[in-house]
C-alpha cells in the first residue's frame, strides 16, 4: 500500500489525508481479489520501520485501522473472509488490540479468502524470531539440528498457518518504487513482482486485474530450464497460475453478498 504520503503531498494535502484515501481503497481491492479467486491476500499496512513516523501520523493510521475493522467486520464475516495479522502485534496500543483481537477471533474459522494485514511487520524480524525459537528447541534437545529443514523453518514463521498458501505468487508494490522493503522475504522467494507506477490511493480493482493478468503471462520456471508446461509434470512444483477466465468461473459464485455489502 505504498505511496499514500506522496499522493497527498503532490496534491497539496497533508500526508494523513493520503492514508485516509488509502484506507478507503482496501475494501474494493479485497473484494476484487476475492472475485478473481485469489486465495490469500496480504496487505503491507505498517512496517517495523514505520514506528519512526511522527506521532500524529501514527495516530491517524491506528484510527483508520480501527475504523476499517468496525465498519467492515460484518461484511467480512458474511463473505467468509478469514482475517489474520502478521507482525509484532504486541507493540500495538491497547485501543487497537481491543478491536483487532476480537475481530480476528470472530473471523478465524472462516474458510474463504485469507486476508492478512501485515502490521508492525518486518521480514527480517520474523526470521530472527523463528531462528531464535528453533535454536531454543535444538539447544533443549527437542529438535535434532539435521531436522532444521526449509519446511521446519517455514513452520516457525508468522505465516505458518497458511500452509502452502504462505508461498507468495505475486507481489504488487504500488507507487513506482522497485524494492522489497523487508516484506515476506522467505515467502516471496519465487514470487513474481509487479510495480505499478500509481500510488496506492489511486489503485483501483482494474489495476489489480491488470497485475494478475501480467502475472498470468509470466513464465514461472522455479529455477528449472523449461517452460512452466513441462515443469508442471513434476510432483510438488506449482504450474503457472490459471487463466483469468478460468479463475473467474471458479470463484464467480458466492461473492455477490460481499460485493453488495462493500459497496
Ligand atoms: C504507505 O504509504 C502506507 C502506509 C505506511 C500505511 C497504510 C496504512 C493505512 C492506510 C491504515 C489502514 C490500514 C488498513 C489495512 C485498513 P507511505 O506513507 O509510505 O507513502 P509515501 O512512500 O508516499 O510516503
């Protein structure tokens, strides 16, 4: 969700207004992702580095997160959206936790699109926490060092409960910046990247469609040498993403209520 501040400043507004407009984009994008058949969507809402922002800006961000939850939880529930957060949530204020935690709990059994807000999130920190816990297990003799495999490491990350969905297929970074910025470094090891020039407050559902279509045109080889057609025959390897029409036909049903409620 990059570019809120620049979007506002270019128009002569305070940065905070960019966040207001940015937050108002979220529901339409979740709605469109669901319609496209995206199974898991993670929005990078607040990084560990963002704690360094001025206090008034932080206040606006927390207010917007709380407002989104209060306003949209019922619609998310009706449409079977499972809400999660990843990050150091214990650093968030009591007022935010009091709204966030029960909302997550109430939506936790849902089986539709897995919507994750990365809040107070940093990928290196996530990996450091995972490594520390693994080291403790090894030191205590509960985990043999040779069992510290890729799968084991994955199971200690904040995305562990997503299972195979924790592997990111597509990262979209708005605002024209072309950096990873500490986002899902492990999980995005084989992700495709798309960098739309527009800032997040201007990011419309049609831009998401365009990014997904671009993704569909990529030849994902996962380090192999042939086209995705041939590596698809190898067990355990993902093939290319289904065509947009195919995904639409699979997921076109069941989202009407959500669409209506989010209007
Ligand atoms: C990036 O823009 C955006 C953020 C740091 C905050 C986004 C979070 C919200 C809008 C709060 C509500 C969240 C949800 C999920 C409902 P930037 O300020 O870094 O933009 P810049 O790079 O142009 O300065």
